[in-house]
C-alpha cells in the first residue's frame, strides 16, 4: 500500500510539473507575441514620424527655395531696370550731355517711346531686351539659378515675338494683297463700264485681265510651293497644321481673286462679242445690268460672292454692283 501511494504521489508531482511547464511556455509565447506586436507598432510609428519629418523638411526647403527665388527674381528685375535706365541715360547724353537721372525721369514721364527715340535716340526695350537686362543683373549677382530661369523665359518670349512678327507680316501681306486686288477691280470695273460692245469694245480688256489671272496663278503656285516645302520639314502634325494655317489666308485670298477675275474675263468676252465658256453660261439668271435691287432672290450672271452681311452672302458683279441674297 505504501509503495502504491508513493507511486501515485510521484505521478501527481510529474503531472503538476508538466502543467507548470506548459503554463510557463504559454506565458512565454504570449509574451514573445506581445513583444513582437509592440516592436512592430513601434517600428511603424517611427517610420510615420520619420516620413513626417522628411515631409516637413522638404516643405521647409521648398518654401525657403521659393522665397529665395522670388527675392532673386525681384532683385534681377530691379537690377534690369537699373541697367536699362543707365543705358538710356548713356544714350541720351550722346545727344544731350546735360541729361541726368532727374531729367531722364521727366523724359520718361512726358515723352512717348517714339518721341524718346526721335529726340534722344532711345529705342524702346521689348520683352526680350528686358529679360536680357535681368539676366545680366542676375549673373552679376551670382544668382545662376535665376539666370537659368530667365533664359528659359527669354526663349519663350523670343518664340512669341517671332510668332507675333510673322503673324503681323502675314496679315500685312494679305492686307496688301486685298488692297491691290481692290485697286485692280476698280480699274477693271471702270474699263468695263466705259467700254462699248462688239466692234466698239475695248480690245485691251481681255489681255489685261488675262495677265492678271496669270499673275494670280503664278503667285498661288509659289505660295503652295513654299507651304509644301515647310510642311515637309515639319516634324509633328501640329507643326504641319501651323504651317498650313500660316499660308492658308493668302491662298484663300488668291482663290477668291481667281474667281473674281474669271467673272471679269467672261464679262469682257461678252463685251467684245466672243463666246463665253459653257461653265459660265449655264446660269440663266439675268445679267447685272438687268438687276436693280440691292437684295436679290436669284444670283445674277457673272456674280461672285465677296463676303457676308447680317449672316447673308453678298455678291458682286463684274460692273461693280453689289447684292445681298435673301
């Protein structure tokens, strides 16, 4: 009996030891797990704090850089004005030695740019010239970041200046073309009005108008050639379209002139008693001299559209009369 009890006691002790060990192991596992979660959370919080510090530092640097750039830009702008003012005084004193800063202030306040150039030889400074002065001022101050920024702005300003000048030249070219066409039209219309018919018609009408038609065709051919040549060197579709847009107004004006001269030529053929090409005689509308209204419901023979009025087309006949269609 004693041995049995001793054996049972030993087994109980072993069981208790195993329970204690298991509980200790569970406690250790829970502790390790808690520590791992804690360390992970701590690492995450550290990463968040570090990112925040980096963001704040980057923002402070950005604000500081922006403030510095603005200050340097203002300094370059002021320095550019001082360079320009000194250049204007130096230029003015070549014609009027007594000019100083005070006198220059009065000159700038009371004279237009044209008058300044006329009386003192001071040429107006455009946007590109102003940027050149600012670049010089920034370079003198050692602000090379600002120099790089101003150079980029100068390139944009120069491109815009070239585009504006090209638009002005193109528009002027079209204006000159239209002015020349208007003068020619008035001369032809006057000659047609004075000319008799048949044997009494002015024999110079046809060769004169025909010469003008050839000039228009030659000019259109030349402009088309220039346009195709530039489009061939344009790289992108946008660049090609820009070339076409630049030349199209001239081509449109020449095409309108070609049609107008064709009408004049057919009318002159009638005057001298020669047959008019079928394409011009298919319209059975009355001739210009038979139509006296300013607004018409049918197109007179030989009329060509020259524009619009109130949203309605306006036509002109070879004898110079103008009509608005219903």
